[in-house]
């Protein structure tokens, strides 16, 4: 095996690639360093359904009183529900950005 010099660019080609569940890939750039690592980790875990929601905890055998969303009490608490579908959560996001009053 021949040993030689390897450039930083060549190293980045093989290291640092994130494979999302849907098959797409994310390659870190200088702009991604502006995003805090805890946010990147949260997004990575959410994509892989690794957030400890009530449904996931129940599947692991953890005894919880209900698997319904504790905020809206209408649907199962899943990653998709918490981040996109819960009416209360969506209202809160817009409320924080646009001073929308609850009716």
C-alpha cells in the first residue's frame, strides 16, 4: 500500500457526510458552522425518529399514562406531530414571530 499526502479537500469528501432517512445527504459547509451543533443534532435525531416522544417511549416499554400529545390531547405524540402538525405548536411559532393574538 502506497502512502502519500492527502489534502483536506480529499478528507472532506469521505468524512462529515450525513445520510438522511429519505436518502438525501448533507455535506457540511462553512455556513453550517453557523448553526449550533445541538440544533444539527436535534435535526439529525428528528430525521431518524430518535426524539423521545410518548409513542417512542411506549414502544420501548416505558410505562406512560397516555401516548396522546399532552398539549393538544387530540393525536398521538410523534415527531411529525410535535414539529409540524400540532395546531398549538404551529400557532406558538407564528405567535413568536408575528405577534398573532389567540382567538
